[in-house]
C-alpha cells in the first residue's frame, strides 16, 4: 500500500464526509482487497465511537483517517509548506 498523495488526502477530507471503496482505492492507489481491508479498519473505529453513516456502503471520513493514522492537521501543514516551496522555486 502506498502513502496517499497529500493534496488528494487534504482535498478529500474537506470535500466529503463519507467515502466508499472506490475513493479508498484512489486515495491509496491500491487494489480492491486492500481497500476493503482499510474500510474494515474504519468501520471498526466507527463502531468503537458509535458513529453511523448515511450511506451503508461508506465509512465516516474522520474515523477512517484516524484509523489509518492520517493526521489532517499535519497533512494540511505539509501541503501548505510544499506549496510555499513550489512558489519559491525550491521544488517543482
């Protein structure tokens, strides 16, 4: 499993409240089996916190990021720093 693209992870976090297997596959550039395994980790976290979703096929995005160890504040800070460095021409 690959580490998610920072920009995609931040954008997804602020655009959606729930995600399904297709979005998980896209976020991690992984296959269906890995996406289902990640989804189950998120569902377990949701059960522990008593969180429900509107779509029974989806998982709560906030619970999912916590279950996967993705800290949105750190990702947002990294993305901001990355864009600053790109503007300065340090990175392409």
